């Protein structure tokens, strides 16, 4: 049976960054991905510039979309709002995640796609992991540490903590990929804050290479809500062309209080599997990458100093977990109507903007583990 120091299930942002840093730290690392790579992932692929520091790589231009995001337009329920200059990364997940996987491989991590984690059990001081490859062969792997990076339907966490999941979808998103003409600005990320269109955060529009992406999320009736939003945008911005595809995503993780859990001992959860996606910020890739990096750091330190990796990882993640938990309370989900949302936005928008500029500046000087995830 093959033996590794670290086995990572899932090669999204969290898994590939964890694999890179674990392998770079000299640990025998094996990470797997269920799908054939490069694989698609329902995601807007928009991020702050500090992402480059978190992943520890300069991001080559060819990994980004042909159109840049340079502006953000926030539109309130009364159709008023503000548009401001703000540069962000704009990329597609199939290209970006594949690049991150290759970096981890370059550092010495072993990678296998079209391979799923099926189950795991504890044996003495190790874990025996069962994986299934593309030929449907089941193989057993021995590992000292186990990282769950399988996203919002986390295989390891679901077995350990079934109480964190509902038996129906807790929320869903839909994206329309539209090709054609419009009056929209290709360099702008449009955020529609309106409870008729999204009761979890904002509904979004942006351009990804040749496509306009028009999408939203809701805790129920996502198909109808998505269609309503698309019709509204089509009329408002004179969209002429065709819908190329629709892409959906849903999860049954309970999204309220208690969502964030980092695992313990030698089983660590990272990224969405840890519940770190943040609806208040509208982002999750930065938290996924940071948690992957800090989980690897905790394991390296635990091995060196005979410490408990789970405790170290919790310590490194403490500030970020606190921020994510605080943001769960700030979600717009509990607001009753658009009048309440308008009052909420007017009260918070200026404060949020000032904090954003302040932390954007100071993030350049902070150590990676202390980077403030934005918007704060
Ligand atoms: C519509 C939408 C838009 C978003 N837009 C943004 C955005 O613009 N910016 C941002 O920062 N965040 C955004 N997010 C959030 C972001 O996508 C997630 O927070 C991020 O992908 C989390 O990374 P992860 O590595 O934890 O999980 P994932 O990226 O989901 O990766 C998990 C991986 O594990 C694999 N896997 C699952 N089960 C198994 C198994 N049993 N065995 C092996 N592999 C397995 C999956 O195939 C997948 O590749 C968006 C999310 C959605 C749904």
C-alpha cells in the first residue's frame, strides 16, 4: 500500500494550494480530483489582487480573461447606486485551477484526476483512504494527515459531522452565459442588491472573455428567480444574441451559525469544506487558498515539533474564522423587504468602502496569514 504524509481530496483552490505548500515543506503529498482536469467549476472567478500573495505566485497574464475588471457598480433596490474604479482579477476556474494543480505538481506533489475519495477509516496512527480511479478500480492509500478540500459537499466532513447538513438544498445559484451585443460595460462588475433577485447577497453581471455572465442565488425557486433577473437585465441593457449555456450549483450545508468548522487533530477541513465561503463578502477563493496554505503550514510545524496540527491550524485561522462568523450575522438573508435592504445598504456602504480602501493598502505589508479578507 502506498504511504503518504498528507492526502488531499479535491483539487480546487483549497486543495491545490494545500498540496503546493505541503510538498514545498518536504511532505510526501498526494492530491486527487474527481473530474478530468481542466474541469469547469461554477464560479465568477473574480478576486482581489492580494490573491497573488496568498497563493505565493505571480499570476501570468495568460491565466486571466481577455477583458479586465476595472470598475464596480453597486445598484440598490431603488435603481440608484454608485460606480467606482477598482481593479480585480478576472479568470475562469478551469484555466486557473489547472495552473494551480501544475504548480503543486512542480513542487513534488503527486496528482491524479478522475479519481474520487470513496471512504476512509482510522488504523493505528494513520488513515486508510479508499479511492476510485477512472477505470473504477478501488485502491487503498495510507496517510498520516487527511485534508478535506472537496467543496460544499465535503465527503470527509459529511461523514464526521452529518449534523452540519440538511437533507435538501440550503441554497442554489444559476449563471446564464450569453453571447451577443449589449449596453453593458465589459470592464465592470455589476452588483444588483435587490431581494427580488437574490436573498443571500447581490445578483451579478460581468464579462468573461466572449460571454456576458448574468447570475444570481436564492434559497428557493432558483430557476424562476434566475430567469426573472435575466429578463430584467436583457431589457435594461438591450441584450441581443443568444444564451449559450446555463450553469447551476447547490449545496445542502447549513449556511447559518456553526457553518465554519476546521476539523481537528490530523483531519483538517479547508475552503468551502470548512464552510469558509462568505456570502456577505460574495467571495470564497481567497479564504480557500489561505486555509489550504495554513493547513499545510500547521502540518509541517506539527511534524517538526510533535504538536497537534488541528490546534495549530485553528490558531492560524482564528481571525479569519471570527470574521466569517461575524459576517454570517451580517447576511441580508434575514431582511424582510427591499426597504429594509435599502436602509441597511445606505448605513453600511460608506463604512464598507472606507474599510476596503484602508485594508487594501495595509494588506500589502501584512504577513500572508494576517491578510484581511475583503470586503471587511
Ligand atoms: C456561482 C458562484 C460564483 C462564485 N464566485 C466567486 C468569485 O467571484 N470569487 C470568489 O472568490 N469566490 C466565488 N465563489 C466561491 C468559490 O467558488 C468557492 O469559495 C471556492 O471554489 C472554494 O474552493 P474549494 O477549493 O474549497 O472548493 P471547490 O473549488 O469546490 O473545489 C473542490 C474540488 O473537490 C472536488 N471533489 C469533490 N468531491 C470529491 C471527491 N469525493 N473526491 C475527489 N475530489 C472531489 C470537486 O470536483 C472540486 O474540484 C463563487 C461560488 C459560486 C457557486
